C-alpha cells in the first residue's frame, strides 16, 4: 500500500512559522525569567532574533503571545464542524452531548504539556489584564462552539445555551483546582452532572 505523499510547505511559509515559534519560545523564556511586566516587545524580538516589524506581523502586542496557542483550539472546533453526518440537535441536552467530545478534545489539547499549562495560568493569575483577556478568549471559544451547532442546523437559542453550558462545565473544572492532569476528567464529570439534571439521577 503506497503512502500518501504531502507537498512540503513553501520556504516562505516555513520561515514564517519558524519565526512565529521563535517569538513564542522567546517570550515564554523571558516571562519566566523576568516576569511579564519587565519584558518588552523589543526584548522578545531581540531574544527571538527577529525585527519588531516581524513581531507585529504575528502578534498585536506581548499579551497576544501569551495566548498564542488559542488558534490551535479554534482549529480543533473548526475541524469538528467539518465532520459530516451529525444531525441537528433537537434539544439543549442533545446540543450539550454533541459538544461533549469537542470540549474534552480541547481540554486534552490544552493540557498536553502539563508544565506549560500550569506556567500559563500562573502568569495569567498574576496580571489582571491577562485575566481579562483570558476571559474574552474563553467566551470566543464558547461562541465558536455555538456556531458549530448552528452550522449543523440547531436553532440559535439552543446553540448559545449549550455553548454557555459547556463553558460552565469547563470553568467548574478549573475552579476545582485547574490541575492539568485531571482537567479533562473533571470537565467530563461536570458534563455528566449537567446531562443528568432533571432525570432524578443522583451520584
């Protein structure tokens, strides 16, 4: 059986991705060593060996570098949206059930490197402006989850409700300690509790 060959990325695109990754790694090293407030865009660009113009081609400010992996999470939601054969959810319960595997995949992806995950939230917790931006990013993910359901034919009110319920389950898991080793399981447990509401089922 012949292996499927994929075309290599053009040189320009490879260099673009390499520069972006160097910026991300340089920022993480500097934030860890000096603290967020003591690091400038110029410091990051110098450590990454890129110009300031290159930095701003990839990120609007140094806060955006903290959330550099967000696009990968959004890509995961987009990939789930492209999966065919899933009928429109007819109720909020069905909608939450459809979001369950997507949400758990996001949790597993975000916590794949437990140490990096822990450092990420330690940094966020130390800075109100990063906490505010994190809250905005989480709501953006909730919006994308709702859009996924709407694209499958679910009505908007049900889709928005289900997206917010999914976010609440994730936030519950974070409130329980935000442990990257248990976050996916804690989120699954919260979803289980939501999906048994009104059924008379008890733990």
